[in-house]
C-alpha cells in the first residue's frame, strides 16, 4: 500500500500495528482507540481493510467505499477463513470491492476512489441497513 500511496494524489493514512516496516509515502500510526479510528473514518474518502466486520461496518456506516483484502487461513494470516467467508457474502454492493489477489490492489483503489466521487457521502442506500444487519448476524453466528 505504501507504494500505491506514492502513485495516487490522495493523502494516505495507514494503521500498521507491530510490523517493523515504516511507510515512506503515507502517514501512519501503530494503534488507535476506537474513537480515534472513527475520526479517521469520518475524514476518509476510501478505506482499505482486511475484512474485519468492524472495519466494514464503519465504512458502511459513514458511506465510505471500502476495498476488502481478506486475510486467509491458507497463508497463515488468520486462524480461520471467517474474513474470506464474510467478504464472499458482500459481493455486489457498490460501496464494497473485494479482491483476493494483492496485485489487483492498485486498480481497486483507483476504481473505488472514482466510485466514491460519483456516489458522494450522504446518499441513502435502501439496502445499507439490511447489509449491516446481515454482517452483524454473520458475526453473531460465528463461534
């Protein structure tokens, strides 16, 4: 993502956790409180995340396009494939773009930035509440 940040005309802010790499083309932080994260969502024109339900729900809540790159059990990135399962349920929503190959990330970022400009915040989505309910029900049903 840091390389992509150097190729687009947008401010990029990344949450990097404990990884030792420090981005050169983006602002970053390691961790933030829930309230701090919400302030980032409110300012964002696009969110890129691994597919955590909270990240997706907040993007939908604030009507921000999101690129979802689910972590996969097969690669040892997560303990199971719940992010993959959730991502598969989200296909077709105009605010959500799911990619499974990191080589597609830059084109997905550009596509969703353009889509976000066309959609605009504040637009109402009849299916939004139903989608949020589906995600919550999915998360509640996970062991």
